[in-house]
C-alpha cells in the first residue's frame, strides 16, 4: 500500500511493502516529500521516478488530505502510468478511536491519525509504564498542533499555532522594515539575537518551543493537582519536528521526548489494518 499525507504545503508519500501486523509502529520502506502549493508547480516527475522502483501489480493508495491540493487531477495523472491502482480516502469514520471535541468530523485528519498512532504505540508498549499515561502529540508542519491523548485512550483536543514558516512569512507583512527570514534558517536560535534577523529567528524558534513547553507543563500540573502520575511523553511529528527537538531537549527529559517524522503515514497504515 501507499500512504499519502496531503497537507497544505507538502505531500508526503510512504510505501509499505508488506502487511502491517504485529505489536510495533509500522515504518514506511520508502518516503517521498514534495512541495504541493499547486498542481501547476507540483513536481510530478519526482513522484514518477519514485514509483519506478515499485512492482507492477496493483497498489492501493490511502490518502489523508487536509489541504486544498486538487488530488483528483493528480490521481488522473497517476492512472496514466499505473492504470490498475486503487485510491481510497481516509476519513474520521475510518479511525477506531473516540474523540472528545465539538464537531469531530471537522477535525484535521492528520491530527487524528497522529494521536491514533500514539494510542497504538501506548498499547504496544504498555509494559514500560504504569497507569494510563497521557501523551502530547506535536505535529510541526505548516501549522504546529499540540494534541492530547487522554489516559482513557481518546483524542482529548489540543491547540493550533502558526508553524515556523507561517511565522517567518507573517513578520514582513507587519512592517517593510522587517527582513524576510527563510524558514529553513530556523533550525535553532541563540538568544539574545544581535541583529534583526537573529532576533526574528530567536522569537520564532523559542516562541514555538515555549508554547509546546507550556502546554506540556499545563498537562503535568493538572495531573499533579489530581494526585496522578505526571509523566507525559512528547511525540514530535512533521517536517520541523527535529528542529524543535533540539530546543525542547533543554527542558524535557530525553526519556519523555520522542521523534516520529513519519507518524501520520504510520497512522494511516494502522487505521487501514484496523
């Protein structure tokens, strides 16, 4: 099967060559990430090259879409080279996990899949912790989402804030005196910044790290006030996850900080298996 995480600015494709089974989080055998700001600029050739190494027998594509990318047009192009493949859209109804939010059908499918993968991880690793551990799942992409897996095993809600790129692009709109800072330059930041660019990078980077840290602390404080164990692992997901891990590692114990770059793709595979 091929899992597709189709976001607002990037499409991520993962091939799972064997059946998803056992008691571990499935990892794709091969991953391709492509910018997807529009069908005209989409690098379809990169997808064709990636598909070239796959067998000719029919594959099923499972698509989790959150952005406005015209998937149907892309699908039509794929069928020109792989006419026997099949396409399925993943929806809220396909994920076997309770959701405690208003309008669950409007919940971003990528958020739900990441938390479902965290739920499965907790089930697979139950022997390594005590009680009903909460998990904070942080997906750092176009937006940064910080969602909570409850002790009872349901999606408990979360928070959404602009991603690193969105924040960097917003500042020049405030004033033409503020320089453009490329998102790829925001991998880590020293504070205090000694020029405007360094100050912007520091504000964006540590603002994101600080928000995640604050959400984490709020959960732990609530647990302590209720007399419950306050260990809350943070699962970092998405394109900027590795960058944020560096800053968070200064404040969060290493045994509570996990990096899962392909967690949405893994969540798709787990949902399909279920």
